[in-house]
């Protein structure tokens, strides 16, 4: 067993089977409908969540794992690991990184295990890819500092783009950021949004699904360069598998990717992206 443990949070939308296979610990965020608190990916998942979301009169509330929850995870892993690499959703979208850092400070007083907390400045499958890479390198007995440096390198190269079916969920959740000016538009647009330095920004505004696909494919091509190859491509959706499959097919008809991962946007991210959202993560080393 590696002396390095890998931790992420449920906003990574990491496939539970892969998490188990690669020994990645996933700390769940919280989604609250009314008075009922659900652990993301544990008490509530996929289709059940989106059914509840579309029927809810009020937007559910999301919250990061508490520092205490991280402490519990770190204490358990510290018993048989010398290092913990804990990588999480962008600190500009969630307080998860801060919870992890607070837990790390508490752990310093009681354990010799060294905890490395990384703000990936990413979300969903971008975080999942980095967690999988960290676990792969840990299994190869790479030193913890080298793993951390590599993940930070990948984080700087990572791109995230997505299109929501409606901006209403992002607006109500207070996550629009630099895209907030779109709310004043009277046009029926489908914005293509990106994460820029970990916060939501606007790549383009188009009118149709076909133009969304075209714009995202052009964005990917610009990163793939003359070689037309990516290190990884991730395609995720919020209960919209056909749209996601169409987008993936269009992109892979133009570029190749060494690793292709697919996933469903879980409750914590889906609360803000809304049903019907589709997104991609990708990078080139």
C-alpha cells in the first residue's frame, strides 16, 4: 500500500467505482432540501436529485464538508499513511478548500502525517481527473511533493467549459460571477461559460445547441493545437446524456485525447448548473 493517501470531495463527480479501485477517499458535500440534509453522492444521487430539483419550489442549499468531517477523514487515513494529498473544487466556487485547510491546522497538533491541500481552480471532472492522476502517481511510489507539483501543473493547464439550460440556477445560487451581466439580456441565448482563474466567466453567447457544440469544439481545437491531441477530455452532463454524447462525438471527430472520461454532474454542482447542463474539461501537457 502507498504511504500517500488521496482525498477529494464530491463536487469532483468522481465515479465511485473508480474511486474505490484507486483508493481515493471522497468527502461528500451537503445538499439541503428544506429541513432534510443529504450527503452528496451518499444519500442522494443522479436521477433522484434532478427529479427533486425540478419539482422543488425553492432551490436547495449546498454547503461544503465541515472542517470536522475532514478531520475525521484525515485522522483515519493518518493511521497508516505518511502523507495525504487533498485536492478540491475551486475556492472561488466553494468553501471546501478552506474547510480542508482548517482541518489540516487542527491535525498538525496531533499527527505527524503531512497534509497537502490543493485548490485545483477547477470543478467536476477536472477535479476527478486530477484525483485519478494523483492516485496513479501515488501507486507508482512517487514522492508526495512531486505529486503535488504535478497536480498544480495540471491545474494550471486545465480548461472547463459548460452551458446551462438556463441561468436561473446559477443566479439563484449566487455563482454567476463575471457572467452576471447576461441576466440583463433580452435575447434567447445559450451562453458558453468557462472557469477562468477558478471563477465563472463568459466564453461566448450563441442561440442554438448546434452552435454551442461548434463553439466548444473550436475552443478545444484551439488548445489541442496543430497536433490535434489532448492529454484528457472529460464530458459531463446534468441529466442530459444525449446532448453530452453529441458534444463528445463532435469534439472527438476533430481532435484525439489520450484519456476520455464521462460522468454525471452530481447534486452539489447540479444545484447550481441546473438540469440539462452539459460541460467539458480538457487539457494538453
